[in-house]
């Protein structure tokens, strides 16, 4: 799937996530489109681990950061692809814009 396809569908793809996560999400198979809004409470952006490997692709320009355990935060740049191994602690750090990412879960 191309990034442009995801961006074109943002207006109808994003749905309210019923699990009280700090983002809105639309899932199709092992791929999800997530949008974190700039007004999200920073306290909701917690350190966490995932049960599977994931690849995150940043779809829009933003000033948010990502931090992986024992590393300094890094900027999330449009088009960047970030691999997060299963079980690795990580978090996003809020910026002043919205954050839109595509998350692919690997089995």
C-alpha cells in the first residue's frame, strides 16, 4: 500500500478506538493506521512493550519523537520506517502537530 493511498483515506478511515487508547485507529489485517492528536494528554503516552515485532512508517510531517529503551529520543520524520522488536520498551513523545503512522504487525 502506498502512503498516498492512506493519506487520501484519512477522512473516512479514522474511527474512534473503543479501548481508550491515546489514538484513533483503523485496522485491516496486520496493518493499522493510527492518528495521535496534538491535544492528547502526555500522561497517556506511556512506556510499553508489544507482543510482536512491528514496523512503523510516519505518514505526515510532524515534530513528535520516539524513544526506545536505553536510547535518546529521535525525531519521527515523514517517510521514516522504524522497526520495533517484540518486547522492546518504547514510547512516543508528544509534539505540537498530529502524528499519523502506519503500523505493521509481524507474526
